[in-house]
């Protein structure tokens, strides 16, 4: 029977070291099945879920709920007002064809067509949701502040059109709408708004032979 080698293991300095029991792992090694320190499984799973979630597409995201009918209603209202104004406007005796009612009439008809398309899409989405069809992530909540600012700018424009005239009232309208949608450069926005208002006035004067209200500028100049 062979003799067993009972010479104890020695370290670098020659001192004997204790042998690790059979079946055990060296000191400092984490137990099997555990993750290294510093990892957070919950955070990793959350990040993976965010990456896997479908991104919101504003072109295809469906509008749902009662708020989806507000915009078609507003567009239809403006379309009806424009068509009614085109039919009831009084053309000056010296105005040449096609007359002052053409532009508001065309705009009103286009607004009504857009409102009808929006209403049709809402009905299609409502039927699909009722049938249990997955249409993807819905549209985010509507930001009503730009809508309110735009309507406020339009109301101010209508109220000040006669006393200020188109040039100034139109400038306020264009500036208010640009501010409602995020423009924050007052001087640049004022210059662009004044240019747009002047271009519209020149187009009506020379293109259609119509004079927009001059207001205070007409009295001063």
C-alpha cells in the first residue's frame, strides 16, 4: 500500500497554509447563481421594457375619447363661418371677377373637407377599439395651451381689425399664433408677422382689387 504524501502545502514565505476542504470554492468567490455586486435586475428589466415598447408615432397614433371630437368640431365651425361669410359678403361695385367671396369660400370648403376626414378617422378608430383591434399606443394628452392662445389671438384680431386696420391686426394675429406654437424670438417674430400681414394686404389689393381695413394707419397717413 503506497504511502500518502502528507507534506503540508507552503506559501511564498515557507509557512504552511491550510488546505481548502474538498468541494469548497476559494475565498472571495461569490456563490454560484448570484450576480456581481452593483447590478440591479429591476433597473435592467425596466430599461429593456422601455426599449421594447413601441415608439409613439404622431402620424398614426389614434385619438380616442371625447377630446378627439373637439378639433373636428372647431375646424367645421370655422369652415361654416367662412362659407357663410363668402355667401353673404357684399362685393364693391367696381370689383372685378371672381369677387371677394372666392377666397373665404374656398378656405371654408377645404376646412369642411378636413373636418369630415377627421370625423371619419375618429369613427374608424372607435369601431376598431370596440372590436378589440390593437391600434398601437394612443396619442398623448392634448396640450390645450396652444389651442387657447390661438383662439385668443384670433378673437383679438377680430376685435381690433376695424380700429387698427389689417396691417397691425394681422401682425398681432400672426405673432400670437407663432407664440402659441413655441416661437420665442420677439423681434424676429414681429418682423416676420409684419411681413406676412403686408404680403396679404398687397395680395388682396393688387390680386383681387380689394382694400382691407386701413384703421388708424389710414387716418394717420
